[in-house]
C-alpha cells in the first residue's frame, strides 16, 4: 500500500532537525570515514570547537546514532563509532554530498574565477 505524502511529516522534520544541526553532518561524515577518536574528529572538521564537538557527540549518543566507548588505559582512551542506526545514514550523507558537489561546488568555482578575473 502506498501512503500519500503530506506536506508535513513529523518524522521527517525530526530527522532533518537532528541531522541538520550545526556540525552534526560533518561529524557523521567523519565517523563514516573511519575516524573514532575525539582529536581525530576535531582535526578533521575545521572550525569546530572542542565544546561544540563534545556537545554534538553527546546529542548523537542520546539519539542512538553514536556509541562512546571508554577504555580504562593510561591515559584513558575514548572512541566514538556509529551504531547501526548511525551507519544507516551513509546513503543520506552520500546523497547530500553528491547534491553539494553538483549544485554548490560549481557555483563556488564560478565565483572564484569571477573574483580572479575582476
């Protein structure tokens, strides 16, 4: 049975609000690429503060998208990884990346060449 698509869907809205929060998409993309340590994530995402990264990781953990594992070593080692729920976002991230490369990158390249010529 095919459901009619209404203009507003509370589940869609919730998903966009979660994944669309500032820096969240970049964090998920970095985790999908295999980065696991806090420092690796911070280094991979230019401009994100440690406080913001920590806050977003906590939100993603609370949403069941990220799991945090603490290894009782000296020094303590903490790793983050995507849960199956988080890994299921891989196609979404790939689709947004493809859209951005098609529709945003050429506009930036054109603006850069206009500035260089100007």
